[in-house]
C-alpha cells in the first residue's frame, strides 16, 4: 500500500473544493431565497469543472467503442446525479433519477452483467419511477412549495458529502498507484487464485473450495460463441444461494403485507356518527404549500 | 475474443463512479427537504453500491457480487413500497411533503433545526404560462374560447 503522490492529492483536493462551492451554489438557498441566474450559472460552471476533473482519474477500457460508451455513461450518470439533487421540481428530480438508473445500467452492461442491466431498468425505471411519479402528481407542488425551494444546511451538507467523496476517491486512487511491473494488480483477484494448482498451492485449494464451479463467471468465448450468461446466474442463484432466494421472496411478501397495512385508509370511528368523514379531509389548512 | 481483461484499472473506474453516486446521493439525502426527493437520493446511494458490487463480481470472476446486487434490488423494491405507503400516510396527515413538519420525532434535547419563518414568498414568473399549441379537431364547442391568462399554483 502506497500513499498518494502530490499531484493526485492536489487533483482530488481541487475536485472537493470546486464541487463543494459548485454544489452549494446549485442547491436551493437555506431560507428559500431565490438565486439569480448568474449565481446558478457560476455554480453550474464550478460543478461542471469538478465533474470533468473526474475523467482523468478514469482509465479508458481498451478498444474505442467500449471507451466511448464508458465515458458517455459515466458522464451521463454523474450529470444526472447532480441535476437530480439540485432540481427544484420533484418531478424533474424523478426523471433525472431515471436517467441515472439508465446510465448505470449501461455501465452494468459494460461490466458484463446483462441480466442485472435489464433487471435494473425494469425494476427502477419501470416500476419505482412510475410509482414515485404517481405520488408526485398527487402532491402537485411544482417546485413552488417552501420545502422545495429551501435546503437544509446546504453549505455544511455539501462539504460533508464532498469530503466523503474525496476520501473514497483518494483511497481508491492510492490503492491503484501501487501498480508496478512486478505487481500489475494491487488487489488479488480470486479468479487468478482459482486457476492455480490445488495440489501444490494451499491458497488455490482454499479458493477452489470456497468458490465452487457453479459460482464462477463463464470463461470468455471465441467470437460468435455466446457464454451462457443468464443460465449461469440462475445456476448459481438456485444452487449456491438457494436460501437467500427463499429469504428475499419472504421479504417481498412481508413488505407487500406491510405496505397494504400502512397505506389502507382507515375511516375514523365516531361514536356519535354512523358514517365518519373521509380520512385526512378534516386536517387544517395546507402547510407549506403555496 | 468478445471479452477483454478486467484489470484493476477497470475496477477502480467503477469504484470511483460508485463512490461519486453514493456521496451525491448522501448530499441529496442530507440537504433536500422533500420526502420523495430524499427517498430518491437513498435509492441513488444504493445504485452506487450496486455498481461497486457488479464491478467486484467481474473482477473476482464469480457471481457473488451480482447475486448480492439482486438481493439489494429486492430490498430496494420492498423499501420503495413501504416508503411510498408511509409517504401517503404522512401526506394525508399534513397535506405536505415537508420533512421538517415531523421534527417532533427528533431526539429529546435537540433544538429545532429549521427556521422557515424567514422564508421569502414565492415570486411567480410574470406573464401567462405557455401551453403547447394543439391542433383543433372535432366540433367547435358552443362557448367562446378564452385565452389562458393564469398560472398554475
């Protein structure tokens, strides 16, 4: 494990500082004051520079086409994340979150997780976003309510989050800077351990026992010959992780029961009236809405 | 070969992106006051973690990270169902999605963290709101057509 060199440290510090000021200017004002266009554009410029400073930290993944798609998806997810946080209208927030989900499912595809990419698009962008949009349409505030126009301690919270980001990125970059000719990878891959001879190397024996044949990713195939991706995933789900599958099925069932039990409107029981009024309609004037 | 080697550099790409998504989601969760935006930010933190897990799965050459991500998707779906049910109940109580209306649930001895009294009123943009120009079709309605002059809200 080596420490960061000065150049990387300064680079990450620049990301943290620019991102801090930029996100602070982009977030809503603490007391809901309106930002002028100039302040917002300065914030957008600083945050954009901080996002662009991320790109040299990434290494292009091999050939041209994966590189192109990787940079496009990563920029799209980062920009979508920033715009999702700073959008005043929660409907726009939900749509930018859908953009983040689509971009990160593209990154799943590039990392070789086809089933998860499709599953993420279906579960998040298909189901969750639509449900959130339903609730948003119910609330109908259009970004004019005071709780949409103001943020909670934007200066302190953006400093905290950007500091966390800087620490995480610094530790990742510091791990990667230990790469030399003798040790091409500072982190040992289980894939390399498994390939060793179990008769001579005890570590390889342990790794081969821990990672069974069904739990390994399919080997890369020749061109035109597809590795059985979803079949392999299903194989490992229903052999190595059968109990986990049962448990998450139970979890979904319990969550379904809980959601129905929580969301069902209960008519208040009044002793003097036979049919009570509808729930919620007797509440006071709308608080916080314009 | 359809597959290229997934070296540590590739892994660190995905780790950096996952860290960025995670901390931006944390920023949204800490600073925004809308209940739904806060839950979306929490989901974005989960997305960053899922990216990390998938890249580790590829790096180590086994399925465990992807199986973990499937479990996480399921937990996120259950969480979203329960969160939306809770948000509906809270919205029906107060007719508002403001999280700071529920400050009474905070730990005892802590001061109120928000001062919304100093908030400036909402200033709508001047002029009528622009709506898309739809092609008229069908029978002309008997009443005279009035131009829309008011803004929503």
